[in-house]
């Protein structure tokens, strides 16, 4: 019995070796797309990943999931016959992101390879730079005087900077363009009170037509300075006993 089963197994293996292979394989032209530095007016980047089923049987794309909700992969269908081509199109919405961005898409199939990672990268220029983001006044440790934020439009951005929306009532806030550079501005903030508190206000960049293209908050905080080794009674500590 054992010999008979062994012979059947050997015959099956020989048939599988001689029979034409039925396999599915998804081959991408590229698995990485670099969009370089985009224009400051651009709001999204679309990366395309063409592929082909180079196998002998139908292949199905089971899923295509991105690493971030800001990136949405799209397929016209999920089943591809042998020799058929397709494309995964990934749309990355920038939102408020700046700098170099990298996103990935995990593709799972029922063929080979079962899992493929696609990557896209892009550099988003900063439209509006604010330094610092927060200014502080330490009541009891310094005079309550004016403090400044330096505002700069990004390279190649044509427009102007303005204060946006309602301003906090407890602060005097003014914006002044720099005389030497049309891209630089100074926001001066002066508290009207020394009472602890905090406030925020918005600064916006507007294009030549007056459209808001970017905005960001500045923060102002009045706080009580920390002290140490101070007697709560106001008396000096007694000298050590002789």
C-alpha cells in the first residue's frame, strides 16, 4: 500500500513539474514616486503607479491602504486578467503640512508578491513663517513691555501679510512691513494689563488678488514669575544659632 501511494505521489509531482505553471504576478513600473518641490499654490499631489499582471492567471487586488488619511489610493477595478494593465492613483491632500512629506500605500493581492509597498514623497514649501510662535511676559521678573513676532513670506510668494479676524481685547497688536524686504513683517504685541492670562490671534498671507492662501496663529501669555526661597510672611530668615 505504501509503495502504491508513493508511486501516485511521484506521478503527481512529475505532472505538476511538466504542466504549464498557473501563477499570477503583479509587476509595477515603479514603487516610488518623488514629486520634488511643489509650487506654493498647489494643494495636492497625485502619484500614479502603473502595473501589469505578468502571470498566467487572474490576479485580484484585495486592498490598498495608505499610511495617512490625507492620502487616498484609487483603483478603477480590482481583478486583472493575465497580461492586463492597470494603475493605482494616490492623491495626497496637503492641508496645513509643510516641508518634506513621505507617504506609503500597502497593496495586498492574492498572487505574487502578496504584499507590495508603494511610496510617494513631496516637499511642500512654507508660505508663512512665524518666529517665535509664542511670547511670554513674566510678571514680577520683568517689565511689561512690547514684544515682537517676525513674519516672513515664503520664497516666490507674491502677496502681503495681514492680521486676520478679531484681535484680543487685552493686548495692543500692530503689524508693520519691513522697510528693507517686502517679504518680512513685524507684529508688535503689548499687554494692556499685568494680570495673568493668554490670548491668540491669527496672521494671514494674501495673494495679489486678495485671496487668503495661508494663515497661522500667534500666542501671547502673561504669567507670574516663579520664585524660590522667599518667606511667605515677608520676614528675613533668622540667622543660625551660635
